[in-house]
C-alpha cells in the first residue's frame, strides 16, 4: 500500500501541474455554473402556471379553461405537494390556488403564489387572470366581484440555481473521472511508461490503485469546492440545512467517481493513442451531458429519449445529487439510484478488464 500511496501522491502532483486538467475539472464547471445560474435558461417562455383546483366544480373549470386558452401560458393541474417541489426546483413559474368553496357568487379570494425570483412573470399572470375574471364577472352581473390575491413563497433553494448546481457538479465528476484518466494513461502509453512498469517490482494493481486513489481525492475536493462556490456565489441552500444531505453528496460523489474512473480506464486501455481515445470519450460524455438532466428536466424530451436518458450512467448521479442538495432526501429513498450506479460499475468493470491493454 505504501507504493500505491507514493504513486497516488505523484499522480496528484502531475495533475495540478497540468493547467488543462485544472481548467476542465474546476474552472470550466465554475464558469458554467455561475453563468447559467445568473443568466441561464430557467426563465424562458412559455410561462408555466400551476393550478391547484380545490373546488373542482363548473365555476373553477370555467376559470381554468379561460386561462388555458391563452397561448403564452402553459397550464398544469396538480396537487400542492407536487407544485411545492416544482416551485423549489424552478420548474413552475407561479401557482394559482382555487379554494374549495369557490364560485361566482361569494366573492371568495383565489391566490397566486410565486417565488420571489419569478415576480415579473407572476405579475404578467396576475394581469391575465384579472382580465379573465373581469370577463367572467361581466357575464354574471348578479355576482360579487371575484378577487385575486398574491403570495410570495420563500424558496431557500433559489429555483433554477438550486436545480442547476448539483447537475454541474455531477457533470464535473464525469469529466474529471473520464477525461482525466483517459489522457493521463494514454500519455503514459505513448511514452512507454506502462510498458516499462511491467519490468519493475511495482505491480499493476498498485499502479491502478494509486491512480484511482488520487483521482477519488481530487474529485471529492472538487465536489465540495463546487458546492461551496454555489452556496457563496449563487446563494443556494444545501439540503435545507440537513447534515444528511452532505453525507449523501459524499456517497454519490465517491460512487460516481469510481464509475467514471472505471469508464476512463476502459477507454484508455482499449485506445492505442489520443486519436482514438478523444472521439470515444466525447462519444460517451456528450450524450450523457444533454440527456441526463444536467441543465434541464428530461420531461421536455421525447418519451423514448427520456427512457434512454434516465438509464445512462450520469443520470442516477444527477438525480441523487439533486435530491440530496435540494431536499436532504433520506439515503434509503435513493437506493434505486445507488443500485443503478453500482450496476453500471459492475458492467464497466467487466468491460474494462476485457479491453485494458498495457501497450
């Protein structure tokens, strides 16, 4: 183990000497996270209005129908629990709450709820809903005037920012795990280092353990730093103050690191040089980057692509990180994601054993 530790320390020194490695593993994710966090595409139209229909009568249905006919508003009817979660994730712009005693005759208040960062969109909803109410009132002259009140919800997870940060962190883990290992080992191959190692007392197991140990430590530090930057710069809240959230984050960081390090070893072992390794690495990482829910929810994708995306190696890592950082979800509730990552680790390990070559 002493030999493996020496190799791990030497690998870390080489890693930090490479400006390119530092750029892709830390600087690039930070720029991407802050850029999209402040100027991202979480606020784009069509505006999304959630509706909680407590009344479920002809009067509430008339109001919902009139609002849904507006082409610039996308409506969704669901429960309070679902919408509270979607508001926290920035997936819904405002929520219209229709009370159970709603009708045209009693002048009962309906409420428009929104998170502070969605205030501008909420005011446009308010104008539209008030205009719809006036039309309905004009058609029912015997009724009291209906009233719309507004309520600002406190969202400690900062909407899209809270949704984005764990996705970027997961992406950074994938990039560091795959690209870092691939280009390091390919460089060793081309320089004949791996071939010469076989003539030394250092076993291949010690060498690989040293490589993995150094990368695991680097990725763990990177994960913590990225979340701290998200807290300090984007003002997000991790797990609503739960210590369990950080435990889950470390668990998924380690599992994700092992998975993508093994994928990186498999790619570098099967590739004779960088001309082969780079296209293979990009072929694997690019689909996962855009189909695994890093930047946006998979619900916007066609059904068959969504199913594929949900089962890619990066998807359970993104889901686990996001559930942990947004809600501090219990580890037991995330066992399906843990199981899928472990399954991918086993599959990629078997492939890696069969494809890895020292020369």
